[in-house]
C-alpha cells in the first residue's frame, strides 16, 4: 500500500521521507484498530475480514492525499506515519467521517468502527518500520479513543488545533503502561457515528469511564532458609487469587509481578513498569514451629504506606494456616484499597463520569454521618443515571437504604424496601460474579423475611469468593433471622475479627442481638459498647443496650439508656421499631419486645414514656 509519490499537505512539515537505516526524525503517528474485532470475527470470520479489507481500501486514498504512508498492517488495524501533525489529524477526521457514512445503513452489530490514536514526536526509522516511545504513546492513545473517533495527545493537539475546524474535547490526563510521563488527551467523535452494539460499548468504554485501581502483589520475601521458599511463593499466589475475586479493582497476574522477584528495583519503578496503582509487598520468616508474615499496602507514586499487618502463627496444619493468613490479608487489604480509592483526588477531567460520581459518593459513605449518607445517595443515583449498568453503585445504594432504616434516620416505608430489593436484584443481574452483589441481595431478602432466598444468595456469595468475610457475615445474618444464634455468633465474630473497619457491615450490633436472644446479656452490652464506640448514635445498639440492662434488672441504667435512645430518636416506639424485624421465631421477637418495654420504651406513638417500668411491661 506504500505510495512514493509526494503529494502536497498543509501544516508544519516535520520531516522529508528518507530510506536510510536507523535514522531519527520527527513524525506524526496514527495507530488504528477495530473496536470489537474479535467478537465480529467469532460470529463471521470471512465476512468480517472481507469488510475490513474493503474499509481499509476505501480510506487508503485519504492517507495518501494527506501525505501519509502505511508503516504496517495488523490483523485488525494499521500504523500510519505522516510528516505533518495537521495532515495526520485532518486525515483522521476524513477517515472517520467516511467510515461513519459507510456504517450508516448497517445494523449496529455489523458496523465496523476504527479507534485512532494520534501523537507526534521523535521516532527511530529502521528501513520501513518506526520505533520509539512516541510510537508507543500513539498505540496507547488508540486504546482510550471513542469507537468512530480519535484520541490525540495534548502535545499534538496544541500544534494541530489552530488549523482544525472541528471541536475536540479535553479528556484530562492519563497514565499509560510503560510510558514514564502523564499524557494529556483530547478526543473527537463525528456527529452521526452509529452506536456500538451493547456488548461492544461495554468493553470499549470501560477503561475510559472508570478509573479502576490496578493492584500488584510482589513476591513475598523469604527471610528463612531456601527450603522455605515454597511457602512464601505459595502465600503470594494465594493472595493474588483471593484479591482477584474482588470486583472493585483489577489484580495483576503472577507473571506480571514474579518477574521482579529478588530484583533491587524501587516500588515506584515497578509500579510504572506494570501499570499498578497499588502494590502489596511482604516477608515470611520461620523460626522452629512458628511463622511470622508481615505485609504492607503502598501507593507507589507517593510512597505512602496505606496499611501494614503482622501475623504470628504456629505452623500446625500448613495449608490451614496458609489459608487463614491469606483470608486475613485479603480482607484487610481489600477494605483499605476501597477506602484509598474513595479518598483519592478526583480525575483531572472536564467530563463527569459514572465512576467519578460513584467514588465521590463512596468518600461520603465512609464518613458514616446522616448528612454524608444523604450526599452519598444523591451521588450514587447520579452514577446510575450516567451509567445504568454500573452494578456496584446499585449495590451500595441498596446498602444505604437498609442502613438508613436500621440507624433510624429514615422511616422504613414499603417503597424504600421495594427499591432496595430492586437495586440488589439489578446489581446481581449486572454483575453475576460479584460476591458483594449477592451479599446485599441476601441481606435484603433476610430483612424482608424471605429466609430460603436469603440463604441461597448468601451461599452463592461465599461460593463466588470464599475469602469475602462480608459474605460469610451475611451468611451469619441468615442463621440469625431463622434463630440459629450460635452459628450466627461464630460467623459474626469471625467477620469482626478479620474485617471490622468496613462500614457496609455492622458486626458488633449483630453480635449484640445474637447474644441477647441467647440471654447472654453481659456479652450483649460488650458488643453494643463496641458498636457505639464506632457510631455513638447507632439506634439499634442503643435499643439493645436498654433491653439488655432491663433484663439484667439494672432498672435505673435501663431507664437512662431508654432516655438516651428516645432523646436521639424521639418518634421511636416499640411497634414501629419491630415492624422492620422479620425474624422467623416469634419467641425471639417477643423476647426483644419484652426487654424494650421493661426499659421504658413506649409501646406506640400514643404511649408516653412511663416512669413505672413494671406498668409499661404489662401494657
């Protein structure tokens, strides 16, 4: 396809062509590929290949007319070189305009749309090939271009924009794999470009819309004898597997990080090499029958240590011990990554995306105040409006709906419970591999008294991610609501021990209720105090404390606790409170009701708080 004729082009000339080997020259590079090419080939290999060749032939004259040449053809794209950045950009606009016309009458699943990346800089020419970082930047830019449009570097845009008549959009700064510096990006898509088929739109837009964290687990250092190397490597591999089961972020494979085993390279350089947002590193030391594992989560660009942990264990059953450490590590690290992403600075972009709104909502959610949860609700709703397919936003919004009712901040209406169920079901439908989505679905079913559906969803969540302590805790909720309180306590306690910093779950309050229903009132008070330390106005913790004190016969303290409860929630009454409890065993409901009345909590909204505790209990 190469044409040696010299045709006129507009704009600043960067270099004449030369056939000398290994020369350096300024050039404009355009990289192209077809969005969704693999899917199209899978459904019609011969037809897709023929269509690609026909489109490529149609746009070839445009390349030549703007002074360009084809450096190489690939299976689903091509690499172009132009002597002028203005010529390259004008050619890109003309190519995509022509492609939009050719696709106009085709069904969405047969429309073939190119994505183009454009950059200018110093390249190395070796015979007919071109190499160098500036070529690599053009390749990376192609990956963030809109199908049917192009992405151009800020450097190239500043040179070309004064000669262009079409508007471009500032897409902010991007950091690309194996590219040292941040690259400013501008984008353009022609009007009337056909929409992608749903499966293509989801795959191609993901990297653009969502700032998904990328996590790398470096090989844990073995500080013992060489014969113990297998354990440190095995622990690293297990942790990679455990973290990869989370749906909030991406985890790099073993092959990406084990290449740095034993290398004396800074974490910042490693992170740039493998394009990681966060790195996990640690060590394993063995002494006799004991083993010590230390680990830390770091943000390599700043060097900040976000979390550190140490685990001392007896070796015993080696695999059981390794599994326990892996579970503890993954639970702690997963929560801290979500927290770090929630508090990260906003992207430098004029475009407001669903992911931006979700992360902003998450930052409010972690503050756990009534005002912040209200702000989080608005932001999660906006995220869903911007992208109805964002599963995790549906799951968090359902979580807030339930918690706002349980905290006593909103009235639990039938409409709210129906919306929470719809959000949870939608989250599962959008992301059937998410243990969090199934956990929330189980939680809603449990609160509604759908015992079998709740248990099924919880077991599915645990099966999807055995390392998800939240899922195991929700399984505990299922045992709790059907009256299996000892099983519930075991699961709640395990979840609280391994992951007590996640505001999605209220393990201390749940433990307090389980102990109350077993008539272990001192333990109830201990767990309630733990919950109130985290949230001093936690309605259910205040209520179960008052009930437990009354059952212990500590009447004055019970009356005072009820007074604090009513002072925070003046419209609360026993009937209204118990409307949101759908426990299977009527005797559990009756026992809780008895404690509240003994403490002096009014029975209905017409009943005043009575000083005579006995009279209140008998009313």
